[in-house]
C-alpha cells in the first residue's frame, strides 16, 4: 500500500494523523476552558452561602458535581458508547437463578440488615404534588405506609431492629419529615438523609443556571440514585450503621411494591461473601429499554441504552441476546461501600438528561442539562458482584395509573404491607394500557372509583372519556375506545369478556 505526498512532502497518512492530533488538541483545549469556567462559577456560587458550616457542606457537593462535570466533558470528547464487539451475555456465574439459591435461610442475618428506599422522586408524572412515596396505592395506604408496615412486621416477628432509611432529595425532604412523624412510637427506626443538590447547566454555554444559593428551585436537581454512595458517606449515616454492626444494605425504589426483604438473597449474599447483588428479572417487550447485565471483557457490568451505539440499539432491545433487565433492587455490603468511596474508586457512567425550564410569558424556555448516575452502574466496582434472576413478583413498580389499577385490584391481597398474588390467578400479570384521560391520579380516581375484578383479565386498553361503574368484571381481552366528544359509561355489575367497545357508543344501565 502506498501513500501520496503533497507539496510539502507529507504523506496522506501523516496528514490524517496531524488532523487527528489537531482535533484532539482542540478538544483538550475546549474541555480545559469549559472546566475552568465551571470551576470559577462554582466558587462564586459558594461565596453566596453565608453560614460557614453550610458553606463547607455546599462546597463538598460542588466538588462532587465538578468531578462529574469534568468527566462528562472528557467522555463527550472521546465518546461514551461501549465497544459492541467486547460485549457478551452474562455467564452462569454472573447471573444466578433465584430457584438455585439454597432453601436453608438464616433469620439471624436480619441483625446485619438495613433497608433503604430511594425517596427523591416527586409524583408529578402522575399529576401529584409532593413525594411520590405518599401517593395512596392500597386501602388508604401509601408506598411509604406499606414499606413501614413491612419492616415493623419483620422487627416484631423476629425480634430484631432492621433500620428503615430514606434517601430524600431537596424536593421531598420537608414533606417526608412531616409525614414520618406519625410513625413515632412504632416498632421501627426511621433514618433520613438527603442526596446531593446539583446545579442545572445551560445546554449551550455549559455554565450553571443558579447564580446564588437562593436561586429558584428549578435551577437545581437531585443527580440520580447513583449519588447514594457519596451522600450516605457525607451524611455520616454510613459510619453510624457500620459502627452498629450493620453489614448489608438492601436498596430499592420507593415505588416498587415488590421489593420486600428476601431471606434467600440475604443469606446467599452473606454466605457467598459477595459485595454487591443486583436483582434481575426476565425481560419482556415492555422492558426493552431497561438496563441489563453484560459480560465485558470478563467482568460484570450494567449496560444502559444510552451507552449503546445507535446501529446496535435493536440488538440491545433483543429479548434473546439480553434476557434480563435490572429491577434496581440492589444488595450492597456497607464495608465495601465505605472502602470504595474512601478510595475514590467510583466511576459511574454519566447519564446526560436534557430538560426544558419554562420561564413564563413573553420569554423563551431554557434548555438545560443535568448530569445523573445510576446505582446499578456501580456493580463493576465490587468484588464477587453478580446478578440474581428473581421472579417477576419482586418487580412491581407504579410509574403510571395503569400500574396503579393493577396493584389496587383484586389481583393482589395485602398482608403486613406486602402484596400477594391471588391464588386464582394463572400466568403473568395482565397488560393494562390507560389513555391520557387517566394520566393524573385525580382523574383516574374519578373515572374508576371502584376497582374492577381482573383476576381473569389478560389485556385491557381504555382510551377516551370512559367511566367504570361499581362491581365491573373484566376477563380475557377488553378494549374500550371512546371517540372524541363522546362518552362511554360502563354500568354497575357489567361483565366484559373478550370484547371491543368503540365508536360513539354509550352503554346505559337497564
């Protein structure tokens, strides 16, 4: 193979290398300038904090944010996608079947356990104000109420003290503190701490949106649940738990009603000396965008869709190649967490999240960026880390009112704060799709004031101006589509089985 030379005597390969070097130097210079400008802006932000103690805490958070921001700039310059050719599905040692775990469990291990709920999210996506964990989900009880009942029952039945920890955000802390007062005097110890408060960044200038500590609340954001590790350490809660002999932290989302304490996984973790276990469940077509465990050059890692090269997106969504997805039920050894945080080992993949801030009438909306991380990405930093393929019952999130209908129905019964599937149900949970008229919890409650019986339901779709009466029974596949400007009222006591109701139809009670 030959290389052609130009008038200066440089070959084509030399010119290509020079161009590459020039691009690299430009990106390095741009990254250095952006980092320097951000550092100056963060120092000015810190100067607006009057109280010395608060300023020190604020500076600690801003240092963590700056580290994240600088990594983002570097990743942006070199690209964040993974090398697809190095990815393999996990091997049998990296994902263990739940049914293969030893049946002999040791309840004594409960004395080493701490349960933590990720409680930083708001209920805005379901039209609610305040922490999502206080949405009523079952028999007048919220996510938080059900979680408290579970731990209370555990402590009482086995005569232990499993602490219940809430990682709040600045969005949820005040409301949560007010709500948990009602649990005083109960057989449960509740510990709270706040995750970090990071500044949103203008997408164009890459400078922080807030100009001072008292900037509007939408100038800030909680940086995802990957912030758990450093926030738990900075709050002093990690040291407190370790000093009391606690070893295992069971972490889950506040809205996952299936994430209850499991003796088999707890016993397996301690006996196998694993530092980190991620609960995975079988992927369905509804879960194709969820993160999954992979083998990457022989080590276990979490792969999120944001890391996948665009030409391999459909491969990532394949149920055959990637059979599992992450439930975000995570078991972590507290001493290992302490070691990794102190040694500054955590390098969690950054998730850039674009948002739009609405300014008001007559002004353009602002495009901002918030840099987030996920707790599951830490799996590669822990020794003997692996996944456990758990039954679907351990993943029961409520993200929408479609999910809410499922958990409020007769498909489940409530026992000591835990949901148990009806013995009359065969097969997986039904697929439920409610349209825009049911997006807000308040609208959902008005349109479906009484939960239908769905033990024999396979699929339900409802769109448009539809209301369900009392004592409605749904079986098989039921599709109700109401045209614009029309109304469909399903009368009390209706039994709908394998039917499609559509058009301008209004069902009247006789």
